[in-house]
C-alpha cells in the first residue's frame, strides 16, 4: 500500500497552519508581533497579572518558549515583569498601557485573520472544523 504524505493529517495541519501564520503576518497591525506573542498578551489581558507557569497553562506554550516570549514582550514594552511578593522566585507578567493599546489594535486584525483563514469554508464547515479540532485535542485539550 502506497503512503502519500500529502494526504496525511499532520502534513495537512502543518500546511494549514503555515497558511494561517502567513495571513497573520500580512494582516497584523503590528508586523513584529508573532501569533504566540499575541496569544500570550491575550492570556495576560484575560487572566490579569500572570506567572510563567500560569501562562504555560493558559496558552499551551512550553516553559522554555514562554520565557523567551515574556522577555521579548518586556523588551518591546508590552508587558512588565516583577517578582511575586509571596514567592520571590516567581515572575509575574503584567500588561502595560502600550500592550493594552497593541491588543486593542490587534483584535480587529485577529478577527480579519480568522475570517481570511476560514474564507474557503461555508458556515457549516466552519462549525464542523472547530468542533473537530477541539475533539482531536481530546478532553484535556482546552487551554
């Protein structure tokens, strides 16, 4: 039996994700903001000041990657980092005013990015895709 990698779920998911990232890069109001940085800013906005481990849980981004993201966001003035008064080892990320403004500008872009990513699907296909992606993640897949 022949194995055609082009028809495998992993390959199709990777290519779809590459298309989505390309759309994000061309549509984002901030060309220097990556998809993962945007998700991290959203998590801080949604959960309030957050530790690195809280951001890992909220974003499903690994510990090493989130550390670098936090440093880059801090370097751009989008978040501030401070130590937790109860546990000096814990670093807390807080959205700055600049970070909040960036999110305000990015959210309409993010909505347009989603629309462009899904543009080849009708309404029923969009619902089905989102349902199936969540189902593929399994019961513990929600971040």
